[in-house]
């Protein structure tokens, strides 16, 4: 039986077109066997949703994406939930997402987990870590919205789209900082010079960071990126930051110092900072650029602006 399943699994790999220049390695094959065929104990299909139970007590839901055996990990449909925000989710603890799931009376249908759906972990405050397999090629915006209990994101080293660095989730090429764990207990963090985009809600809900240093190659800080960072006191903005997204520093009540190195003020959305921040925080701008900042949306509302 195992030989039959293994052959079927490899056939499925060929037809689902994994975006890798290498064959599936032996370590990946072992990962498939252990993560799926050993730990999975039950799977039920209804209305294009596959509900899978694992022997560690976890239940995960997957939505069928196409006719080629691809699925997306989606929000929890158990306990009669009709929407992603319909009461508490059963997703909790350490979540290890498999690369494949199997269904059918004889486990004769194999599905490849290639995506993490929008709102998949919405409001899952009791999820403490998320392990992403090598098969996932796309993580949709808001997939981890409200995951305020996560301490680390980890990614299989063979993943072609994503990687982790000390529990922080990045794109594989390091250009995008996708998600910083809300429960990562660092007070200072330096964003690598390789990063050019800080993604939506990337640092949202972290209550430990006090100082953030944005690298000189970052050009955009997306919507809600640092929202609800309640311990944040100081922000260093690199010289190439061009865009600050909506509410990117909203509800940061301790923010008292912003040092912007941009010769031209970053373009702000209508609401980036709290009114209290604009009233009380010190804003430092490059010498000779004071009037440039005074003419720009929101920057002109800062009461304490100095050139350095």
C-alpha cells in the first residue's frame, strides 16, 4: 500500500508543477511521509473544503483551488463556523502545515498545499508558531491577521518563495519582510539593507519592540505595518523610504522620536500617525529640509521638528 501511495505522490508532483529547478530530494520525500501519511488520521470533503485531523490533536481546513490537485490552507470551518471571524477558531498551539494531504477510502487522492489563504489564521490568538512547508508558493495578504500569540515563523529550506531568519518571515530573495512575530521578544530590530518592502501588517501587534531601524534600501512601508506596536519608542527611517502606508504607525502610544533621513519627505497616506504622536514626538529631518517636511501631508502637523 505504501509503495502505491508513494508512486502516486511522485506522479502528482510531476503533474502539479512544483516551481523548483531540482527534483524532490530524499529529505523532502521523508518530510512528505512523516508530515502527511503518518500524522494525518482523517480527512472529510464537503463543498470543496477538505477538513483534516492529525494525531497531535490539530484540525486544519483546505480549500480546493483547481482540477490539478492544488489546495490552499484556509480558515477553520469546524464547530459550525460560517465565516473567518465567526467566533473563536480551533487553530491553536504549534501549527505544522503539511506539503500534501490525502483523501479517499484508500488515501488515493493526493493534494498539494500550494497557498495560505486570506484570513486563514484570522484572530488565532492561541497559535504560537507556524511552520510553512516547501510546497507553499503564495501567502495571501491578511493570512496571519490577528495572530498576536505567534513567537516564530519557520519555513522549509527547500521552499522556493519564502524563508525565515530567526523566526521572521521573508520572501526568498529577502526583498520583502512579510511577517515579524507578535510575540518575538526583542527590544531593538534592524531591518536588513536587502529589504525594499515592509509588507502589510508586518510588525502589527508586537508589544516588545522599542526601537526599529529601517534600512536604506526600504522604499515602502505598507498599511498597518507597525500598528499596535505599543512599546515602540524610536523609529529610524532610511533615506530611501518613499511611502508610508495607511495607519502604519497607528496606536503606538510611546512613540517619542522619529529620525527621517529622507532628503524628500516620504509620501504619507491620509492617516499614518496618532494625533498624540504629532503633538508630542520629536521629528528630526536632514539639514535644509525643514520646509519640505512642513509642506507635506501629516509631516506639517508635527509640532516639534528639528534639523540635524
